[in-house]
């Protein structure tokens, strides 16, 4: 993983007693990186591929729940969307 990975928070809301943040990620020329969800504690995250078909789906490289950033593993060049929930 390297500095070519980027992620952005694009939407924040509250569902009941949980915060839900959504965003995008871009693994330009790397195989993953850290998503800064903006949550203090992430209890769950959903990853969705963007663009054309890929060989492997993105995967979370963490044991949830986790405090701080979420590390994901992707195919090189993969872009996509994420939705995380927690506090």
C-alpha cells in the first residue's frame, strides 16, 4: 500500500443511534490503503466496486469493531464506494 490511495467522505447522517458516513476510494496504482471514515469507532463497513469489472472485490483488512481508519485491500487501480456505521 502506498500514497496513491485516497478516500473521501461525501455524506454524513444519523440512523437511530448510529452515525453513518459514506464516501469514495481510489487505489490509483496501489493495492489498498486506509479509509478515514470520520468515525471514532467503526462497527461495520460496506465496500462497493466502481467502474468496470474487477478480478477481486475490495476487502476489509481489520477485525471489527475498530477505532480510527479502516485498512482495505483492493486490486490495483480499483475505485469504489464505501458506507461505514458506528460512533
